[in-house]
């Protein structure tokens, strides 16, 4: 199949792509932000020295992400003991941040000992300008086409699935795709069976064979603090008050900026066991039940892998009206820190007629849901 409209760029295309990006004023501004006090001529020289996508990622993305974690987090834990760094996987994760979920994963794979990073599924709704598409396809992103008519969507899904199989089987690279379209803004993470059905549109054999060929590893991403939590809470109120309300492009840009630069506390990336063996147990299951069963299994693995922080315990206690049921999960000092954080976030509210009780309840729900799922309650 011809993947030219969606695939990541090949190494031989990069020099022309660099030329296009370097000519864009907005790219130049971004380069100045990422590499302050570095002349554009030096940036160009270092870009052109990168002959492969992986070299570009290591030279520019890895360094930026390392510095970002130092400035905007209390560190990152990487736990990839459940997978083999000599093999390649399709990592399907819960979705916390529009930009950083996949960006951090590429850094994490290097830190975990993989010789390569991963190809990244990214919706075309996030590609506001041609230079942005050039940049993401340089860092090994492939494009998911959104908002198509039904017949076009079917063709696009088949092409996407075929390309993903091509990446694993022929390019022998890793993949990342979110477990659902869009983020679970209340942090109640659930895998959409439609994602699995799409992946199974390509490959050989039956649906189980086709999914096994992708070597799926459910990946759990845990943030101690979500920089966008109050933005999400405000969205909940705005939609409650006006069901027709929709985010603007400016809202999207603000969410991306806040998610990237905002304080995250501790961040944990934990890969869970590849589901190939589990898939074999489903051979006798009715076909109509297979994808739901797989999604449920993936959710169990992701939920069990959550890193639980004091704020998760405090939030569930507050929602339950029982201030100390989970107090073995936090000290009085940690509870005070959580209260200070929640107060600080509430001070950022910037919508008309804020319903403070509703907004606080939304914040608490976001932080309680990972613990509820972890405990199976």
C-alpha cells in the first residue's frame, strides 16, 4: 500500500524537510524557545548533521525532554521489566497529555535500553500548520486522519492498520497509540475496543492472529499532578452549563502549553506484560465478544500498574466523606501539601460564574478515579 500521506519521513527526505522547517518563522520561534541563546545557524548545522529520525530525536527531543523533567517535575520512574528490549512492541497507553505521552515514551524507551524509540500515532486535528506536520513526521509520527465521511474513514482505517503492521513487521520499530480517541479527562481510563478492531483490519489470519502480530503491551502512565486538571474541570462546568460549548483552537493551544510546561510532580511510565499469551486463551470465544474481552484485560493491566500517590488517597477520602479511610496512604503533612495544591489550582479558575463546589468535585474525581480503578471499586 502507499503510505506516503500518513507515514513518518524516511531518512533520505530529511534534508528537504529541514529546509522547509527552517524557513518557517514559527519554527524559528520554537527553536529559540527550546534552545535559548543558540543562533539559528547553529541549530541548522546541528539539524543537518542528523541523518536519521532517531539521530534527530536523540539530538533535540531527548535533551529538551530531560531538561523539561528537571524544571517541571520531581523526576520520572521508568519500569519496563515486563518487556524485552530486544523485541518490538505496540504500546497502547492511557492518555494523560496531548503532546507528552508519546514524547516522553521515546525518551523512556532509550532510558530503558531499547536501541530505538517508537513511531507515534497523532491525530491530524493537532497539525495546525504544515511545519508542525513536518516536525512530527520527522520525529517518527504517523498521521491518523479524523473527521472523514464513513466510506473515507473505512479506507483510512485500513491504510492506518496496514501501516502499523508494516512498522512492526518490516521496519521493526516500536509503536505507540492511545487506548482511546481523546483523553479521559476524568482519568477513568478505558480502552476503546474500536482501537483494537482498527488494528485487526490488517495482517494475516483471524483477529487474534492479527493482534498477536502487533505484540501489544498495555502501558500505564501516571502523573502525580496533572497540569491541565483545572482546565479540564472548567471544561466540565462549561459543558454542563451549555451542552453546545466546544473548545476553541486557542483553548487547545493553551492546553498543550500548560500540559508541557506545567508542574507534574512525579511521573511514572510502567510497561505491562505483552498480551500475546492472553490472546491465545480467547480462541474459543465468540467473535462478537473478543474485542471487548481484550479491552477489559488491557484495562486490568493498566489499572494494576498505576502509581498511587497521596493525592489519590486524599481525593477518594474527600469524595467519600471519610477523611481518614485511606490515611495509611498519606501523612498529615502530605494531606496538607495536597490541600495547598488544590487551593492553588482553584485560584486559577478563569470562567464566568464558577461553581466552586462543582469544580472542586471534578478535581477530586480526576484524582480519585485511578485509585478506584486500581482497587477495583
